[in-house]
C-alpha cells in the first residue's frame, strides 16, 4: 500500500510539473479529477506558477488571494506586471502603480515603457526619460520617436529634434504627427503668413503637446462663429526657457514676452497667443495666455476678452474696472453709480441711466430700467422682464472691499460664457459686436510688420 501511495505522489508531482505553465489543463484536472486535487497543495508547496495561475483564475479580482498570486507572477511576467500597474492606477494608488509600471518596463513591456517615459516627461524628469528611451528604444515604434521629438522640444535640442523627425519620416511618412509639425515654425523653419484679418493672432508654442493643441484650437475656431472674425498666422515654436514665464498651476500665466520683439516674424498679427504647460489662462496687454490642458471653451472665453467682453463672474479684489463708474468699456458690462442715479429727478433718471449703457439701443422703451419700491429706487430691470434686453445685475464687481455705491449690469438675465465657460455665447452679444467691431477691442500687442525675422 505504501508503494502505491508513493507512486501516486510521484505521478501527481509529474503532472503538476508538466502542466505548471498550462493553466487551462491544470485547472480542468483540479476541477474534474478527485485524485488531481492532491496536485494543488503540492503546487503551492513548490511555488509552481501553475498554482498561482489557478488561484488567479478562480478568485475575484482584487481579493487577497488574487492579489497575492498576481503579485507573485508579476515579478517575472511583463503582462501581469502591467495589469497590476493599471489595477492600482484605477484605485488611485500612485506609488504602487509606478512600482509595477517600472517592473513591467524592466521586463520589456513596450506599452509600459512608453507610458513610464510619458509619465517622467510630465513630471519634468527629462534626463531619466531620455535614459530610458535610449535603453529601451524600439526603432519600429513610432511612439518612441514621438517621445524623442517631445523631449527635444522641451530641452530646446535642435539636433535631436531633426534627427528624431527624420527617423519618424522614414518609419511613418504619413504620420499625423508630421502633418501637425509641418504647420509650425520650429527652430527657424520658414513659414509665410497665410491669413490676414483685422483680429489676427501670432501663436507661440513651447512643447510638443502645445503644438498639437494649438493646431486643434485653430482648426476648431475656423469652423466656429469666432472664425468669422479672427484668424491665425502659423505658430512659432520657442523653448519655454526663452519666455521666462511664471506659470504655476495656481497662478495666472505671465511671460516676459517683450523679449520676443526681435525674435518673431509677426506678419500682420495684432495679438500674441502663448500656450504653456500649466497656469491660469488670461489676457494681458494684447497677449492671450493658455494652459495646454485648457479646453476650447476656455479659449473662446479668453478670445471674447480680446473682442471686448468682460467677465460676468467676480473680478479680483480692487480691480480697476470696479474702482469707479465704468460706463463704456465693454460690450456686455456697465458699472453704474447707483447712488447718483437714484438721487436724480424722475424725469431725468431713465435718460441718464441709458446714457451710461453701451447697449441702450437694444432696450425697448417699454422695458423698465429701474423700479420704485417702498424702500426707494432700485436700478435695474425687474424679474418679470427677464426675456427682454434690459439692465440686469451681474457679479462682475461683487468682490470690491469698499462700497462706493457701484453696481455692475449686463444686457440679459441669463448666464453666459462670460460667467461659465461651458455655456453659449449669446446671439445678442454677437449683434453688439457686429455693430462696432473695433469699439472695445483690446489694444494690440504688435505694431503691424514692425518686427523682423531672426
């Protein structure tokens, strides 16, 4: 009897060894053969891969049993290491995600390597990213050349850029990336201005991502209502360090753009459009700044500022536009001195109010611009006229520290893109702009044709 048992154990051990990498067969035997069930504890004892594959296949993803066996196998299996990286990424556990992404990369998982390099680039660990590209570089992978181009532009490395571009052209000559790069002047490539209009922009891009993003924005804008009024010259790439920007994620973007005056061929551009890796989008002195992660709605909001429209959400504390009465400075907002207006004689009040409102011609004679209440005169169109063009309170000047009897008003009661980026730009605002396109335009950054090419 003892000899029979020994023979069974030897036979089972042989089966486990043979099927250690054939998990489907091993799982079938363990499920349907009573004798084969002895194989499972033996496989566990000898740390055979077949045991851990069986546990993975019969356990709920995320359970301790599944995680233990997957972790054991992932130390030598690139596919499972990458699976763990994605699993921890879904859980938001960044430390573990990076650990297994690194392991998968070390095990020569191509997708993991590319993703790890992208992560390092995003974290500005450019030297390490370049080392990994050199170590794990796969000449047949077009994405690797894309990353080399991205690194070259981040580092301002002209030679590396043209070499990577040359290799990509040989590997994938019809690549969309090459098409996008051809639209931009990079390292003094010459591009002649292709569009001219009254509200023209000269875009400046600072890295690979911003090139793709700005090209996308330009194309979208051409097919939007804004495209009827604005145009764009070909973009120019400049290394970010040349712009000397302040662009922390929590602060408004601000660059020393005056250094560009002798570096840019502006053509007939009036305004500068600068896209940087991060920071708060804004318009300042004829320069429209964008974070490369901003959506098209943010861009259109800032573009509206160039056209002469003011925010309908609270401006910063002590903003100049809210320091005193501002009656003709934008298409959509008027800041009125309500103390003075309420003190006027009734016969003068409506006329004086309308004199201070840029959209007064759109307000019907039957639409009130003030109401008399038991508490006194209240400047503004009442709620029962919400569908009309009138004088409606807006939040533009709500943050002012000292009350000076001032209140900001807008022409419509509904909220618009000037308050929430995602909302529409009202048709009335387009009508106001069409009537006098230059009236409230921001001052130009460029003097036309003033600057020469480098």
